[in-house]
C-alpha cells in the first residue's frame, strides 16, 4: 500500500485530506452540537451560483464559490436573527436561488464548462499545491478563532439563552460559526464536491458526539475521525478504482452505522 505515496497527486491528496480534517472536525462539531446540520448543505448548494459566475466571467470558480458561500452564510444568519424568519426557511430559499443562478450562469457561458463535474462531486486527486496552502491558512484562522473564543463558543453552543443574558454576543458568534462553515465548505468542494460536503462536515462530529459529552473531546475526536475517514477512503478508492470523494463519504457512513450499533449495544 505504501507504493501509492510515490505519486505526487496521492501525496497531495493525503495532505489535502488531513488539512480538510482539521476544519471538518472543528467546524463540524459546532454544527452538530448546535443542530445546524443543514446550514452546510444550504451554503454548499448556494455556492453553485458562484461557480457558475466564475465560468461565465472567466475567473476561478472557487473564488466565486467563496463569495457566494460567505454571502449565503451572512444571509442565513441575518435573515434568521434580524428578519425573524425560521432558519430552515432562509436555508431553503438561498439553497434554491444559488442553484438556479448557477444553472443560468453556466447556460449563458459561451464555451464549454470544464471540470464542472469535479465541483459537484469533488476530486481530491487533482488538488494543486496552491489549494493546500489555502487550506492551511484557513485551518490556522479557524483554530485561532476557536482558541481565542472557546469559552464564549462553549456557552453559545449549549445554552444560548444563558449566554445572551451573561452579555456574550451570541448573534455575532453564531454569524461567525456560519461564516466558518462557509469557508470550510469552499475547502471541501475540491475534495468531495458541493453535493457531498454536508456528509463530511457532519458524520465525524456525529460519531464523536455519540461517545463524548464535553465539547473539547468532541472537537478532538472529530478531527481524528475525519483524518481516518479521509485516509481509509483514499486507500480504498485506490484499491478498488473508485471515485475518491464518494469513497471517503461511504467510509464515514459505514463507520457511523457501526458506531450507532456499538452505542446501542452498550447503552
């Protein structure tokens, strides 16, 4: 098995999986604990509008995805907090509008849209060095913010009403979590694609939450599980000649069901 590491693209894929695991484990834990799972799906699908705009105007679709993801994240947060609307309503609207805009932009593109399939379903084997640097920077930002604001985020995650009464700016912290979700979604588009991103963000954290009650432990174990799923999925995709991103997700899904069975057996 070690021979696959002789290829540059496989080494890059491994590094990308490990870097993505940090963001997935950390941000995904807050998403799962705060019951905000479908936010990641809404942001991911709304980013398709930015991918389509990138194709139409001739710039990097990832930049477009980043812009649309952040705008969608802010939109979801502001509509929910300031507009008095339910979160699922905001997610559904932005999800649909983003996808629709992406379809329109790609339809208006006068030339063929290359690599569109990889943005939808991911291709970790084609991650360039420049994306690895971007992933590392995003990981540093995420870890830095969590380290600085851990106590406040802990309070907001488990008792938002108490946090607000205590003077903690829960609205701003919620917006920050949603924006970090947007950054993580963009990071994962290259790896598993916008269709599957919700799974990689939530499954490791969901498995970790089954066996932990403390947030620190959920965060740590979620990062470790994300890394294990990424590496095992890559090896399995190489052995059986399968799509890498999808194989990583299937690996995580199998682990989740095994974890549920173990939890039920001993609880």
